[in-house]
């Protein structure tokens, strides 16, 4: 059998494997002879390096998932809170096994993953007094520390990694190329309970369904552990959003307290009333406030509010339907957060027309969704909302819209887009439309 070493010369493949290349004359092989790399003296451009970095981006996310699951980041967080500034790989493993005597850790694999995470700013490497490599968490890394037993904790971002890198959602990405190409597909991982659900899909079936043989909503209903991480991501985002929304409103010339004093406000799809309550509490001169949602949601909201000993919701709960203007109280301002992004353009138009009927002349509609950038604002810049939009597509939900899209939809329903206010939260902006 031939060997990758041939006559004292090692053949390395840029693909990263150890395959037999004895019959390969591909010019992409790099020949190492007498410890001298033989290749043309041409440096790689920044664009080439950027392509490599982009193509490798999933390497880091999976290494991060491994470090979180094995408990390495929690151990490092504890060392940061204690008297140890940094820890060697062996010390990290010892602490993991102290917490869980049955834990088995691949030392070499953990070492390589930690080293990779150093390049992305999660961990930093130093040399300790024993001349060993040692690791500690950066500020970003400390955000990934999990705190077991702290129900409803919104300080840890570990669930972002645990949710987005979990196998069902991860596998859904592998179905994206066929979905973009409009190809029919059969489920790769049959997670459905019955054979009837295991069927071929047409080109419109979302990637998550293709990969798992079940819709995302049904999957998370049946898998509580996965749903826990998904809900934790939502709680974290929501905890940042309300404060950022209030700040943006107060600094706005259209939505500050003096502008909406004595105005009637309806929160459409307001759930349990947290947002409308926060608005009323922070701007007490606002007029009457309503929280409108579907009957089942409102029944739960009233039950929860009545059983609460504090933080009573100051809004009036209303059962309604955003497509039926007769169920929406007459008002001066309608707000709606993360509702319209789940509906098609046709359904959104129906809702906007219902809002138009319920609003007073010159009334405001404030759409609280992530508003996507257009044109030069989009190019070559990372934007969380753009990524979230593709994620929504992956799981079969609708998606976010751009400023231009909201302007066009608004005009068709009798509104003019007045402004888009950014907030300090990457998941929400305020698109302000005026009734004409």
C-alpha cells in the first residue's frame, strides 16, 4: 500500500484528510521536501483569506457546542469567580470529573477545541508558571456560562449555541441547497412517529421538515429539552427588547410621552401584556391601553394577572383577531411586536387594512420587528436580523421585511412609512406608519 510519504516527501492535502494521493497529480498538493515547502512565492490576498474564514465558520460553532456540553466553559467560569485566573486542560478535565464522576473527556479533542475558540474571542490562552498552556474566559465567553437551577435566567447566552447547533436544526441547513433549487426531497432523519408522516416532499416544504420528517413546531412540542433551549433564546431576546423599545420611543419625536399623552394604545398580539404594561408604567400620561390577542391567550393572561401578587398589568385585556377590525378597539396607536413576521404579504395586507379601520385619522401603526437593511447598508456588514430572517425560512416561518417592503405594503393599505427607529436590541426596530 502506498503511503502519503513518498521517497522522503510528504504530500499534504488542503482537504485535511490522509487519503492516498500516490496517483494524484493535482497541483493543489503541497510538497514538503527536506523541510522546505515548494510552492510559488505568491501570498494569499485578503479576499482569499476571507473565503477560507467564511467556509470554516461552522468549525467554530461546533467546537463551541462541544465545549459547552462537556462543561468546560462552566468550569472556567467558576475558576474566574474563584481564585484561579486560568486553568490547564488537565485541570479543566479534573474539575469536570469532580462535578460528574462518570464524565469521560477526550483530552486531545478538548485541547484542540479550546485552541480554536481562542481565535474567535471566547477563550484566551496563556502560559502558566508550569510552562503549560492555560485557558480563561473572555467577557464574551462568560456570557456562555450556564447556571443550573436558576429558572428563567436570562443572563446566559449558552442556549443560543445549544439551540442553533442542535442536530435537528443543524441538519436542516444541509437541506437548504435543494430547497433553494426547488428540488423535491425525502426526509433524511426520520423523527416522525408514524410511517404516514415519512413521505417525499415537494419543493415548498421547509428545510427543517425535509431533514427531520416533522415540522419545527411539532418537533419542539414533542421534545421538551430542545424546546427549553428554544424558549431560553426567546426569553433572552425579549428581556433586552422591552427596555430598548422604551428607550427608542422616549427619544423619538413621534412616540415620546408628550406625543402619545392621552392617546389610546392597542397592543395587537400582546400576549400577557408585558410590553403595553411597560409602556404605560414608563409613560403614565398615555391614555387607555389594551392588550389584544386570541381568546385562549387572553384567558391565560387574565388568569396569570389575577393570581399575581404584584406587577399587575395596567392594560385592559381584549379577545380579538387582527384580521377583524370589529374586534380591535378604536384607537390612536396600534403596536404589534413579532407578529406580522409570521405571516405572508397577503395576510399582512389584511391585517394592515383592519388596523386602518380601527385607527383614528393620522393615527400611528408601530411595527416592532427587525427591519432589514437595503442597498449599501446591507453590503459586507454582519447583520443579526438578516441571519434571523434566513433562520425563519429554515423552519418554515415567514420572515422579516425591509424598510422598502414595509413602505410598499403600507401604501397598499392606506399608510405612509414615516420612519424606522433602530433600537439597542438586534432583534427589533420600530417601523412607524401613519394612517392617511
